[in-house]
């Protein structure tokens, strides 16, 4: 049965939020999550932040060569992950989605293995860091060219619709992707075909050094859905509960055959665009500190504290537990050893090609 009542109206004037910055519930409906579920959300938020911090450390240790910071995106990413069915729905992520993937159940040791190109990496070290993918979870491998994953995501959604599988596709991207032709082609095709897909824009206000105001004449990314014939929602992406509930509704609409949605999550990138970027050139430290006061983890801590579900002592204990888990996963990934160079010849053809086998032999002889 298709649900005919929905909690959120599209093309809203103000970002949807359910928790204010003091941690008060301001939603117009009853919270239907258990205390255990709320605490689980908090754990995912903390793990995402600590994983991001640990990536910075392995970069400095020379264990990886590239990092795309995600601190500030955790609320949106945890909410999105909890709105889909892991291993059933398809996920087409972008390179800043480590918290999303970890929350989906992507083994953290495999994320580390991808970062360090060790033998545990399902992609055999063939992608640059921050570009994971996992067949078992239907996670499409991250692609570097901006927005290039959006059209394939629509293709997967149309395939699911034709086959009647009931699957939904979730694809994420930064605000910079909305300046690419691939992105607009994808949304147009999805709207025309009624594809069961959710387009999730993690708008951190900067496409590397270009702020959003210089990218578009539209004040909101969500407004662009008008042109393609489906709903657009703008959400406070630093509110994990608003992110969860809006994402869940968008996914449910798609699953019930009501077509695509575009959800814009307003977040902020605390770190530089990447480890190759110096963000001090284009934004002030005062601006960054202003947004740090709106941290999604701090806001959720205030919310949990008001419900008797969090104390500073409990928060610190959790952080230490998660740090230990992450370190164990990192050590497991590293202990597997580096990817052998000859793996570059694997999986290219179903039947080994004689020329590649000859080249493999030459490489092994040289090594």
C-alpha cells in the first residue's frame, strides 16, 4: 500500500531540523526510536569522527597518500546509512563517505586496507585512497571524476524498477557535483523514468575553494528538483535525527514506486578539501570555529544528556572503546601485507589473456 501521508513537505523554506543546537527535541511528531537505537546512532557518529582523525595520522605516518576529511558530515551520513537496507539497496557514494560506509557495516579493517593498499582490500589496491567499494554490501566503487557516478546510479535504479526487485539506490555527492553536466543528466533521466533513487547532496558549502554562492544562482540545491519533476528537501545535516527521518521518508517514497527525491544536507567541512588542499587560503579560522560550535556530535550529546542517556564520563569511555576497535582494525589491515604488484593483472578477463600472462612473467622476473 502506498503511504499517502508524509511528515515533510518538499521545497521547504527553512532547513528541516528536529533537534535545536541546545539539544532540545523540536520535532512535530513523537520520537519513535528506543534509547538503545539513540545510543547506537551516537556510537556511529563518534566512530566516524575518530576514523577520520585516524586517517590523518596514517597519512602523516606515510601509510597512505591521500585523505578527504569528513568531520562535520557525520550527522548526514549516519542518518543516510540508517535509512536504507544494507546489502539489499545499492549505494553509490563519494570519496568523503567513510562514516556512511562504516555505519552500513562496511568492515573497518577493509576501509583501512583500501587506504593502505594491503591484501585485505577487496579492490586489490587499484584505487587511490578514499575510493572503496564492496560487492557484498552493493557499494559501487567510488570514482574520482566528480558526479560521474550519478548516471550509473540512475541506471541501477531503473534496472531495479524494471526487474521489480524493490531495491532503492542511494547516491551521495558534494555541492560541487551539482555544477557538472553528468549530475543534471542523471537527475533528468531519473525524473523521466521514475527511478527509485535518492540523490543526497552533502552541501558543505565549498567545492574545494569555490563557495556555493559562486556555483549556482539557486539559493538551495534542493530547489533544482523542480526542473526534474520530483521532490526536493533541504535538511540540517548536522542534526542526525532530521537526517535520518527525512532520508528514511525519501527512501520509502522510492521503494513504494513514487520515484526520485533530492535531499540537500547542509553540513560543514571542518578540515580542508583534502590532504592536498590548504583551506586557509579561502576561508578564515573564525568561520571554521563558528561552525565547530554547531558540531553534529556535540548537538546530539546535548540531546542525549537531556534524556539521561549521556554523561561526559560515558562519552569518554565510549571514545576509548572505539579508538581501541579502530586501532585493532588498522593493525589487522596492515598485518595482511602490501598488495603484490602482479595483482594488477588479475580480474581483467574471465579467461587469462596470453599477452598479460607474458607481461606478468616479465614483471615477476624483474622483481
